[in-house]
C-alpha cells in the first residue's frame, strides 16, 4: 500500500490531522493499535481553547460541538475558604473556552473519517518505521495475522506517550525533559448537575480538587491523591465526603452527589522530547509532550501541533515548500514550552506537595494570594488558560 502521509495513532492528534489532510486532498492512512470502541472508552479532559474550536470547525467537525459545547467566560480558584473568579473574557479582551468532552471530539472525528473514504486500520500490532532519514520511508505492521508494508512521503507520529514513534528516534538525537509529580488525580464521572456553572480549581490542606463538567447534567470531579492510592479503595461515599471537605463551605453544601459512572486514577507528569522531528518523522501531541491536567492543555497542545504540521504539509504539497518541514519542531516547541510552564505553575500553585518545607508552603500561600489579588496576576492566568496565540509558520 502507498500513501502520502502515514499517521500512527487514532487519538485526537491522528484523527484531526487525518481529517484536515483528507479535506485538502492529501492522501493519508491511519494505523491504530486499539479498536475504535477502546479509543472511545477513554475518558479525558474537556476544555477547548478558541484555537482548538476554530480548527475543529475548519476540519468540518464543529456541528455537534457548536450545539452541545458550553462556552465558559470564567473559572474559579478556591483556597483558604474563599473563592476568586478569573474573568477570562474581561481579562483577555473577549476570549473564552468551550467545555466539550474529548471523547465527543474523538467521536465526531471518527464519524467524519468513516464518511470520507480515507483508510484507517485499527487493531494493528508491531508498527515499525523504516528508512525515515531517507527519501522513501515506509512502515511495516501486522494486521489479521499478516505482515503489511505502507510506503509514504512522511510519517506523523500521533501515537501518544507510549507509542513507537518517539522510540524510533535515536537516543543521542533526543533531549528529554521530565518532572514526575508525587501525586495523582482520582477522577469521578456522575450524572449529577455540576456544583457550579463554571469550573472550580480548589486548594485545601488535604490537597487539590477540581469541579468540572461535561454538560448541565453530567459532572466530572477530581481529587489529588497519593500515588499509592487505588481507585477501588475509594467508595463513592468516601469520594463525595472528601470533595465536600475540600470545597469552601457554601459550595460543599450545594454539592449534589450520586452514583459514579467511572472512577480512575491518573498520574501527573510534565514531559517534553526535543526535537519533534527526525528525518521524515514528525511527532505530534502526547507522543512529544505530556502536561499535568491542571491547565487543561493536553488536547489543546495536540491541536496546535496539528495546526502547525498541517499548514506546513499544505505548503509542501501545493507550493513545493519543502524547506518549511525543517521548521516544524522549532515552531511547535516554542508554544509547547509555554503551555508546559503554565501547566507546571498551576500544578505547583494548587497542590499539596508532601515533601515541601514550611518556607515553601508560605511562598505557595502568598503566591495564591498575590496572583488572585492583582490584575496582572489574574491576567497572566487568564491569557494562558484561554490559550496563547498560534505561531505563524513563516
Ligand atoms: N501503533 C499504533 N497505534 C498506537 C501505538 C502503536 N505502536 N502506540 C499508541 N498508539 C495509539 C494509541 O492506542 C492511541 O489511540 O495512538 C493513540 C494516541 O492517542 P492519545 O494518547 O490520545 O494521544 P494524542 O492523540 O496525541 O492526544 C492528545 O489526548 O491523550 C490525551 O491527554 C492527552 O489530551 C491529550 C490528547
Ligand atoms: C475535565 O473536565 O476532565 C478537566 C477539566 C479541566 C482540567 C482538567 C480536566 O484542567
């Protein structure tokens, strides 16, 4: 088989890149390790920056998002028994975010791909990348017990943190920057009305908590927990009691509880691999970088990588501008690092760090106070939360 762009991975990165390329008449094939049902079963964050919303619309998959997504003009930060609203819209000259689950984004992209005649091959194993530094790279993979070959011009490595793409780049070429946080998030999904119409990021001496939502009738809540905890050890009752305990009194009193639809623990990590390109291989999204979820940046960074690579590929195919390909990594990383910084700073600001000393705690406390009582402080949170501008490709 032969294609122009071979895409490894059918998460949001691979599906969105594939959809944009298909629309532009650039042939592409997606190879995915899991089944579509498995991919759709993963519950992930749900806050879309305006740039992500615009790109999804451009990809022709904005209809359901525009119908069911909810525009949020602010978020709340809660700490020391009080609550401060970050007025995203007023502080950024009119920018907002849209709450629409990543699972729904993935579903819309999968449906669009099924409607197009682009090829997606699910349930493949042992994907290998060959001759990536030459002019004629190809992939080999196994499907239905048979070995296959896919020839291509370029490979988009959209295969997430545990994928094969980043591992194909020789270790001496790659620089890796990483921070592993000494806690995780225990998430609970329930068909209960959200405690508040906007998201609340809360600090408490027992740890961080987040009140998020999927719709007016479905809530998503998180609690910071030690990495040693197991989701099975958290009954719904224990979860709700601890969440109530960590919220300011008046909010805890309004919390509507109910049976959980899902409960799971995710570790928190910051990770960046540089460069994001090796020969004709381009890393996109989680394959190149991971951020802790506190800034709601994971999916949005994947979308901005896709935006950059897509626009470069368009110029490459339409105008023979192959010179731009070598700029992908620098352009993408420039924006990636700013989101990595923001996600780290929100995480540092709002979590309890088990090993921190009395001085560090005081600094963290005064930082929460300073940032939320200064217009400049609130503006820096707001402009990062709604998403920094996309980088121009030239
Ligand atoms: N071969 C084929 N497919 C693979 C391989 C492999 N060797 N390894 C991983 N995959 C697939 C995974 O099964 C997954 O479906 O690649 C896909 C990667 O998807 P994601 O992990 O969702 O990564 P990405 O598309 O970059 O999305 C980034 O989604 O994961 C969240 O927090 C992340 O919000 C961020 C966004
Ligand atoms: C979520 O709704 O799952 C969510 C929202 C905002 C975050 C992280 C997760 O920062």
